């Protein structure tokens, strides 16, 4: 039985990857951080399955800033594959905590690689969660594995170190270490402060009347948004390749934040019109047709928060970033050719999956 170690197991990707690896028959070990309240809600459904707990699913306390802990975990578990997904992953927050972000996202990666080197685990394979944020102020459209990097945030600069230390340890010590350069990928498990989830959650709450407005930053930023479970399958495929290498995973389509908002409301039966520009731009309810979405229509009696003419979207410069990434669009033809990986879920379907899931949740819980 293959043994995998996942850092960041409590995050969006960690939870999907755990399901995928358990399904493939792996023994899965996850690193969790001590927290003053529960932080395992994305994996509780797995942790509560007794047959898994006995034999194939184990959680260990740890932190990427604690070198001795990482060494101990490697010595004890001797994993065949390591997926390093742990990170301070919020770009805007990285401007507030740049030192911590570097400690975890840059040096955390180095600590792990060094632990592999010191414990002499020669055949362990290492996956690094690299990111399309490396391209930042993009030097080429679309972005490929060969596009030069131009990071635009402390997060991206820290991940740039992570990227290059992977390449360096691969070349210097012959460690099997690969970068997955993943473009944005989303799901109903996405953290609530990332823009997609913020939008689908707010739109549902606005419909039901527990929130008045959705306040956002840059509506014109463009992202290449895919569906997270497919990208986590791609992480596994990257480590099954005969040699360590770096791969872009992306959909090849790009959309603005504004389009994400528009499609979310539309999916829930509400058409918006946009007025004004920049920080004065607003999204106003133009029409409502709840029958368009079966889930919403079935709970029509709960929809009492919205009327034609309401302003439901506003902009606040508080959400602007000191330096922004305006456009991302990836070309993953190398992954398609060498790994057989291709994104399947289209933008509108992704928006639908997330809007439906959040509407269900909000309708069930009332907030
Ligand atoms: P996420 O939901 O924010 O999850 C981050 C995980 O890292 C959580 O489990 C978190 O634990 C853990 N973590 C944070 N700091 C840690 C530390 N010091 N020590 C140990 N664990 C720590 O992120 P995600 O969306 O799943 O992304 C997974 C990885 O892919 C991240 O490295 C991210 O930067 C990268 N990435 C994401 C995307 C994307 O679009 N999602 C795209 C490219 C790259 P807690 O639950 O305790 O906070
Ligand atoms: O959802 P976001 O915060 O994601 P961002 O910055 O693209 O980063 C995510 O994807 C990266 C891959 O490219 C990962 F490496 C990273 O870990 C993370 O998962 O913001 C997307 C866009 C930005 O341009 C932002 O300025 O949405 C814009 N935006 C507009 N209003 C907002 C908001 N972002 C957030 N979080 N909140 C807003 O209110």
C-alpha cells in the first residue's frame, strides 16, 4: 500500500486530494495545525469513518515553521509521496503578514526538502503547490511552463522561492520534486474570503435577506477559474510521471470578477445591470425569474430579500491590492500531452455548482 503525506489537509485542496488518494487505496497521513476551535470540517466526513481511521487515515499535529516536527514526521511515516499544500494562501493577506507568509510558503518548502535530504528518503516523491500568481504582471498570454515570472505580492514572491528551491533540489540532489503551477481552482469548499466563494455565498444570502449587499474590490481582474477536484487529480498525475517536472494546470479560459458576479446572480434567477465605473460601479437588480433554477424555485418562500431596482453590488477600495494581477490565462497543453490531464468543467458550470451549493447551505441554515 502506498503511503502519502499531505500538508494543508484541512484546506480546500487537501480535502479533495485525501478523498482521491483514499479511493486509490493509499494510506493517507495529514498534517493539521493546533487551533483553538475545530479546523477539520472539510475532512470530518472522512475522519469519522472508523474503517479508515483504524488502517488508512491518520492525522498528525505539525506546522511548516517547525523543522524538528517535519523531520520526525518523515522518519515516522516514511511516505512514498508528499503533497505540500500547506500555505498562507491569501494574496491580499500576504501584504499584511509578509514575513509569516515567507516563513511558511518559501522556507516551509525548503525545510521539507532538507528533511527529505537528511532522513535519506531517496525514493520519496514531492509535490509542490506552485501557482499562477508567479506570472503576476504577465509577460506572455497565455502563460505556459516557459513564461517568465513577475510576482506581484509577498505571497507570489514567497511561492517563487518555493518554485525555484524545488528545481534546485531536484538538480542538486536528484530528489524527485515537481511543481504543479496551478491556476485558480474553486469549489463549494473554497475558503469564504476568496472572491468566488464570497460571491456565491453573498448572492445566496442577499436572495434570502440575511445580507444587503456584496462589496468587492477590483471587478475587472481576470482569472482562469477551474474546478478544484479535477486539479487535485492532476496533482496525483504529476507525481505518477516517470520523471520529476513542472506542469501548468489551467482551463485556457479567462473571465472577469464582474462576469463571475453576473453569472452567479443569473444562475440564481436574478439579472443585474451595471452602472458607473471604478469605485463608483454598482450592480442593480434588473429582473427576477426564480423559476429558472429548480433549487431556488423549490425554496421560493424563503426568497424575500430582493426587489427590482435594488443595488446589490458595490465596490470598496478597501479590497484593492497594492499591486494587482490583472490577467491570468493558462495553457496546459504540456499536461495534456504528457499526463493526459485536461480541465473538464466549464466556467458557467463551475459557477452553477458553487451557486447551487451555497444557496442550499444558506437556505438550510438561514445565514
Ligand atoms: P487553503 O484552503 O487556504 O488551505 C491552506 C492549508 O494550509 C490549510 O489546511 C491550512 O491549515 C494550512 N496551513 C496554513 N499555514 C500552515 C502552516 N504554517 N503549517 C501547516 N499548515 C498550514 O488553500 P487551497 O486553496 O487548498 O490551496 C492549497 C495550496 O495550493 C496552497 O499552497 C495554495 O497556495 C496553492 N494554490 C492554490 C490555488 C487555488 O486556486 N486554490 C492555486 C494555486 C496554488 P488551517 O486549516 O489550519 O488554516
Ligand atoms: O479569489 P482571490 O482572492 O484569488 P487570487 O488572488 O487570484 O489567489 C488565489 O489564486 C491563486 C492562483 O492564481 C492562488 F495561488 C492563491 O493561493 C489563491 O488561491 O482574488 C481573485 C481576484 C483578484 O484580482 C482580486 O483583486 O478577485 C479580485 N477581487 C475583487 N474583489 C477580490 C475581491 N478578491 C477577494 N479575495 N475579495 C474581494 O472582495
